[in-house]
């Protein structure tokens, strides 16, 4: 430091300390090597994930178009056969999923839609992957959330403790540099490293503008990661300032990383499952079957469960038998049965989704104890790859399923006579008469899934922003207190 240090402003001293720290890093091969590896890993993961996401987007759009065309190209058939022929709905990845695929890799991205049942989403990347890929993908989000803190620890663990070990700390303080100014200078140097780490992430996020992502969502996404890495820079400064030896600082930071990045996320998941128990699949399936049995068999028009419907139709049209009805009674039963069945299935589906959401919220509360949990929630919510987005896909796919099934049931009711319908299995001629024209298959709605609006995504991620800001405020208070006692 200069002999005229007493005349230099605290801000200028902070800049000088930051420059000195960078000179030390440039001389240290370890620091530069660590930084280069970190940048290379982030950049390569961004490129690989972007290529993979673009391929997925193209493939899913093509498959969606192909599924709709295949359905429309079916020949003349009995309309109920088309109900069981079914249809596929595909979820295209969100633009920011290039950086954080979120739950997409586990929840599935396509659904087979058919009458009388709600299928689960399928063909998730993890289900299709090999044993090696099931260990976890090296996505940009994973690298910045998990590995970037390690890079900051390796680069900065000795930032203040080094001065103490080399006996230069007392000299610096005696020259008029306050403890807080010294720590602030070290922190400024670490912030510049954070800026370098965020460059590939920011450039890739900006490319998602071409895919339709909003500027607000991109800014929120990058700001979230800047806050998260700032928390780790402050933790590094805190340990390096509080402990007298480099080895003690490194050990404390390594244990802190294990606790916050490895242990706490798993504690959060286990706590969520324990505090909000969910019914097992078999238990739920039996409960659904029991409820559906009460509705009657939609394939059997003589089921006693539909006696009241039959009576009301005969009264409405003032006829003595269902054969005299101007509409196909079997079609009406199919339509009524599907509506009641869907209502029951939706109740169970909504209950399951609310349970999953409650578990997720419990897990997100742990963001107050671990910045890793906070950034993971913030990242998925902002990118549109959270559990809320998956539930939106399930609900929209279910609307698509119900609408096309009921449209086919309406064709069954209005365009096929009851007599022809009942005689459909007598011989080949009767079977041909029980068919309707292929032009009736134009009942599918164009299905294009879009994530929630940026304002809603940012609103959902507000608690995670608050958690990271609380971490930063608490650490600054402690470091400021520590800076006054730095010796």
C-alpha cells in the first residue's frame, strides 16, 4: 500500500485491494487453472444443453403434428373405436430450459390420451436414459448451483487468512486500511470472478430471446444466480476473516459446502415427504376404481346406474322405448358416463397435485437455511420448469382429452342410429353400417403448450429472492462486525 494511504478514500483503497488480489491470482497457477476449468465447464454445458433442447423442441413439435395428422387420417370407423384409438400430447421445452431443465427430466413430457382414463406423463429423459445418464446431467444450472461455489472456495479461501499467516495483515491495518475496507476489496475481487462465471450463462439466456422468452424472466434468472454466488462469496470472506489459518478456512468452507449443497437439499426433500405424506399408487388406484364402480359401466346401456337418465329421456321426447329416441341412446350414455368419470378422475388428480405442491412448498422453506435450496427453487420457477408448470401441462392435456372424447361421443349420439349401433356385430354389412365418415375425426384442437407468463413466474419466485437477500444481509452484518475486530 502507498505511504499516502491516509489521503486515499475508502473506495479507492477497496479498488487497490481488489487489484492486489487479482495480481496474486494471476501469479498463482492454481487460481487461474480453477477459474479456467470453471468457465470451460459452464460454457461446454451451455452448448451441449442448448443443442439437446433445440433437438427436443423440434422433435416434440414434429411428433405433435404427426399425432394430429395420424388421428385425422383414420378411415371410416365406429366413433367409439376412435375414443379408444386415442391421441398424444407433447410438451415442448421452455426457452430457459436450455439452462435449467428442472423437473422435466423426471416428470415426463408426453401423454397418451384416451377415453375413460387419465394416463401419467411418460418418456422423461431419465426414464429413457442409460444407467450413466441417470446419475444426473451436467446442466448449466447444476454447474453454477453446485460446482461454482467450490470454485469460489478454492480461489478465495485464503483471501484474508493468507494476510494473517504472512503477517501482512497488521501492516495493512496500521497503514490506515480498515478491516472492513480490506474485506470489501477481497469481496470486490470475488465479485469480478462471479461476473466471469455468469458470462456464458447470460449469453445463453439472451439467445432464448429468439425462442420467445421475455427480457424480464431472463433478468430475473440471471439476477437470482448473481445473488446466489454473492452469498457464497460472502461465506468465503466470512470464514477467511474469522479463522486464523488457511487450512482452517478451507476446512470450514468445505464442510459448509457439504452441509448447504449436499445435505440440506436432501433433508428438505425428506422432511417434505414426511410432513406431507402422499398415498401410494396402488392405494390411489384402488380408491379410484371403487369410486368409478359407483358410476356404472358406460359401455353397458342397460346398467341400472343409468335408469334415471333413460326415464328422463323417454319423458323428454315423449316416447315408449329407447329405440324410438331421435338420438342414439348408447352415445348419450357414453357422453354422460365420460363426464362423470372425468369429474371423479379430476378430483383425484387435483388432490395428488395439491399434495405434490404442498411437499414442494415445505421443501422450499429450507431456502432460509440453504442458499442452494433457494436458488434451485428460483431457477426452476423463473425458467418455467417447476412442478407448477408440469401441473399446468397435465391440466391442459386433460382438457384436450375430455374435449376430443366428448366430441366423438357427440358424433356417436347424433350420426349413428341406435339400431345400427346395436346390430354392429351381426355381420360385415352391419359392421359397415355402424361406421361414420372419416371427416368427423377433425375434432382435435391444436395443442401447443406454453409456460406461464413471466410476471407469474417471477411472482412465484419472490420468496426465493427474499431468502437469498436475507442471506446476503445477514452475512454483510456479520462481516461488518468482524471487520471492526480484524487483527
